[in-house]
């Protein structure tokens, strides 16, 4: 994505292959740094979503609406938490990728998209690791392994592609508007409550339900719930929505990044 580079999947793959070693080192560095001097280390990837689920499960099943009659509410809640928290963590990491690597960018010549891409990939490892306790909770809730589980990697792949597009967009905007970091904190909180994580979409007023179709995370969370809770293969519409959103955001994020990357050096 340097001078003369035009957006294409082939172009991405070419640069990723050429700088594979650097990507591996950056991903490894970010992943190790996150858990450096942590007593539990990588086990936080397992424990954090479980603790969040436990707290919210008690609050919303015992104190507020008793789960709203949602079947397998613990799993319903955990899937939403894992996907949203993973998405938010990836975006937070990617957003600071260019600003945080200003020293390297001004001294070392590599495609600049490598930095946000490596942040997304390292943070995505936590989403993948979190799937282990998620599936363990599924077994505890007598949701036994099913052929539909084979679609979990595809769902995660489409989610990560969507996040990659968001990461490229946010990392680019952060260079020029440092307030993005604070605005994103507010926006992501609003986004969380606007996403059916703790409630079912049918609990919303009827006029609000069609609006939810424009929420990308709603589709990814529903995709995973279909696989794990309903133990069914997502339909063609679900596949088309998740894939279309992923590709659209990757293209938009890449175009924004490409248009602005030559000016990064003047602002970092």
C-alpha cells in the first residue's frame, strides 16, 4: 500500500507474503507485551469473558428481566460478550498502530498497513482463545458438538476481515484527529448497548428492529448463535451479510488508509 500500490486482494497477499517475518514478529511482540508481568498471563483470555458473563448473567437473570425467557441465556450472553469485546479490543489496538509506531515508520521502509494489520491479528488471537471456554460452557449447557460447529472458523474469519477494515480506518483517522481515541470510547459504549448482547432483538420496539439490520456486529453475533445455540448451519442470507460487510469495510478502510498514508509522516 505504498506509492504505486492499488487496492486489491492480490496486492495485500503479495505484501503480507513479502513481509511475513515482520508480521510474525510484530504479532508475537504485541501478544507477549499484553500479558507481560501478568500472573495469569494468557489465561486472562479464557477467564475474562467467563467473569463478564457470570456478572451479567446474575444481573440480568436475577435482578432485571430474568433472561427474558431466552433459551440458554448464559451461552447467548457469552457469545455476544466474546465477539463484542474481541472487536473492541482489536479496534483499540489498531487505532494506535500508526501513532504508536511513529519511530519505526520514520526510519524503516515497510508498507504502513502492516502496523494496524499486525495489531488486529495479535488481538484476534484473544478472540480465538476465548472460543475454548465458550465451547466448554456450551458443553456444560448440554449443547453437544454438532456439524454446524465446522462453520465457526468461517465466522471468525469474516469477523476478523471486518475488524481489519475498521482497524485501517481508525488507525488512519487517529493520525489526524487524536480526539478519535476519546470519541471511540463513547461510540463503542453506545454500539455495545445498541447490539443485542444482553437482550433479544424481539424485545426491541417493532420500529427499531429493521434498524438493527444495519448493525454489523448483530450479524456476526447472530451467525455464531445460530451455530452454537441453535446447532444449525447459518442460511445463505446470513453468510451473504457477514461476507458482504467484511469485504465492504475492508475496501472502505483500505481506500481511506491508502488516500491518507502519504501524509502520516507530517502528523506523527
